[in-house]
């Protein structure tokens, strides 16, 4: 019994030791930026080409720098959704035959299913008039087509469809769609929602003519293609529909640089040179961390770069 009691006591003490949390002190770092050419209120002014020289006094296990440039803003580190302007762009060519109005470009934000009945009967908006199309083998690019009127908030989905119509009795047209992209465009920043290279396996196809194979749309990483039939080929209605694109998607911003990590010795300075004129909020994050605790300090500087 004595052995059992001692064993239980030892286990209790060991368990209590394992439960002990590892603590850390808060970082104690001062940072200064003293080589500005002038001050305007709380804004430090530099000329383009100047180097911003930051001086540190104190210690932190880790130091991270955010320059405040596009994609490197501390305030957007957790941002995953923000609606800008959804835009569509693609290049088209049309070959063979002389049939007119054989390609329509459609869009919708309401497509509850991808079966053929739902697709054909969906509330599509015909945006063909916004997308200049080729009339020959000479490639025509649409430019950036604004689709913001088709969505209402950052959580909306968006579908793009290309609908082909070929009529028996004359040579049907062959269409090639390349350089297809859909972007969420914010000030100074664009997030790619779709491209041929990344989405070729996600296109869904429908049609009433499936023989030969090239009588239906074919999606690759370079193009969407449909080959029209000859004079005696049956009339062909063929759709190809994109994946759902969630128009408000963006990538969280990331740091410009890891100035110091926990394995590095203390640092006393950091230099950064801005590449263009503008206003920036430079941010340093100092943090000490253990398995149980994370303590951080944030220091910010308003910087203006002028010619």
C-alpha cells in the first residue's frame, strides 16, 4: 500500500509539472526613424530614392516589418473577403463560315445547380454587347469588362457561360477563347478569381450535338474551343459554364520582411527604400512567444514619399 501511495503521489506531482504553462515577457523595444527630410504633423517625409533607417533599442524574440505597400499592409493581414470590381477579360477568334451571332457571352450570380435543365433555364444576363468579339481569325481582346452590376455583395457567386449556336445548311463557325480571366479589382490590387490555366477541369459542358467530339466545347489550360460542322452538319447548341467564382475573395496581406526571428541575435537597425511616391503606414510587430503564450507590441509610422 505504501508503494501504491508513493506512486500516486509521484504521478500527481509529475502531472502537475506537465500542466505548468510557459510564460514570457512582453517585448521591450523602442524604434525610431530619425532621418526624414521633414515632418508634416505625424507624417515623416522622404524623397523618392531615400532610405528609411529604423533604429531599435531593446529586445524582442521576433521582429516583422510591413511596409504598407500593396499586399504588404498590416491592417489587411486577416482580410479574406472584400468586394472590389469584378472584371472579365478574354480573347476570341472566329474562323470558317459566315454565320452571324453564333456566340453569346452570359453571366449570372444565381445558379443553384449545374444540371442541363437548370443551366438552360437560369436567369442569365446576356453580356455579349460588353465583350467585343472576333469576326475572323484576327484575335480580338475584350479589354476589362466591368461586371459589378451583376453582384450585390462580397459573398455572391458569379458564373460565366459561353453559348454557341451553329445552324445546318452552311459551314458553321469555329470559335477559340483564350486569355480568359476573372478578377476582383480593388484600388492598387487585383485578385485573380479564375483563369484557363487553373480552371480547365472545372468547366461544365452541355449540348445537343456530341458527335464528332469537336462539335462540343473543349477546355484546355490555353483555350476554350468549339469546332463548327460543315454544310450538312446538324444544328448545334452547345454551352460551356464556369465554376462558381466568389467575387469578394482576396488574399490576406503578408509581411514585407522578417527582420529577426527567435534564433537570431539582437538587431539594432533595419533599412527600407520605397519604390514609388505615395503615403504609407510602415508597421513593425515585435513579439515574444512560447507554446503557451504570445505577447506582441505594434509600432507604426506614417510615411510620405515625394519626388
